[in-house]
C-alpha cells in the first residue's frame, strides 16, 4: 500500500477539484491519504530572505517528499492554472531536497466549462517540467460541466470519467 498526497488548486470549501482529488484517492485506495493545504502566503523573495521558508510551505514540501505518489487537480482560470497552485509550486521550488524529483504524479481537472480544463492541464504539465517529476502522460481526466458530475456523496457519476480516473489511478499505483 502507498502513501498518496492530494493537491487541489482551489481553496474554495465546495471545490469541484477537491472533490475530484478525493474521488481519485478513493479509487487509488492508498494506505494513507493526505490532502495538502495550499493556503500559503504569496511568494515574496524579500520575505524568504528575511524569514526563510514559511512553516506551511516546508510542511507541503515535506508532504510531497514523503508521498509515494501525488495527484493534482487544477481548475482552469483564464486558460491556465490557478494562482493558488502556481504560488504553491513556486514556493516548493525554493525548498531544499528537490521533493518532486522522480515522484509519480497524476494530473486532472474539473471545470464548469465544456473542455474540462484542457488548457490548464497543459499549463500544469509545463509548470511541472523543471521539477523532474514523473508526470503520467494519461489517460487525461478532464471533467467538464463538473457541477453536474458528482453525486451527493461526492462520487463521480459519469461512466467515462470514472473509467478514465480509475485507469489513471491504476497507472499511478503501478509507479509506486
């Protein structure tokens, strides 16, 4: 059994991306699952120089390093990833020990729009490249019209979405 870290690019309490991460974790069936907290201070080099890495950022970096695999779900804001997610990636890049290096990572997205976050996922793949993570090539999980794709228990309902997410989680588990 593996340790799975979930990262949602949305801070919203009712976030569809957080629901998608939790559904991925359920299908992955990890020994331990942790949902990361991206409520971090905005990256500022002056703050880093004066005070070092904030404890909340170091915790996230340590969680990435300790996980056997990571799932990231991103909303699509103006054709890219959320500022919250980009800020977290920028902060973690400043920590010691290259926590992402060689780490198996699965990407997914949930959006209100029809495309399901296709451009955001592409942008996220580009953002992950410098970290040398092992980002799985697919299957792509792009949940469009996501507000209609989860039941009251937070389970994904669309047969195709469940199939692709299940395959992605099988592939991710095989990398651990």
